[in-house]
C-alpha cells in the first residue's frame, strides 16, 4: 500500500515538473515577442547638461533625454552615437532604453 502511494506521489511530481517546463517555455517565447515591440532610432549626441543629453538624427529629428534613462555603465560624451528605443505604440512616453554605439 505504501509503495502505491509513493509511486502516485512521484507520478504527480513528474506531471507537475512537465507542466512547469511547458509554462516556462511559453513565458520565454512571449518575453521574446515582447522585446520585438520596440522601434529604435540612431542619434548623435550634440550637447550635455546637468540633467540630460541633446541629440540629432541624420534626418533632422532632435531629442532630449534625461541621464536617468542611460544605464550606469554607459559613459556618453558629445559626438557619441546612441540607439534610442521607443515603444512601437508611439514616442509619447519617451525613450524606453538608451544604448551607446561603439
């Protein structure tokens, strides 16, 4: 009797592990699809001030973004090129991510 209960519990545990793996794979796939929902534009930094950066793109668009949007490990100077990521739904909320191009 004890062996039957133990075997039943092991079977349930295996089923739970398979279910969790399938769910994690689906979540990873959904996460990868979410990352693709951004557009990006290249800007060249033209000026810095105490709170942020000014930049211009080749087609004449200008941008200003605050230093808080730049990751701590990125050191951006005048003349540097950056990729500015925006949500595909629009630029209303400002940049989502700033990345320096080497």
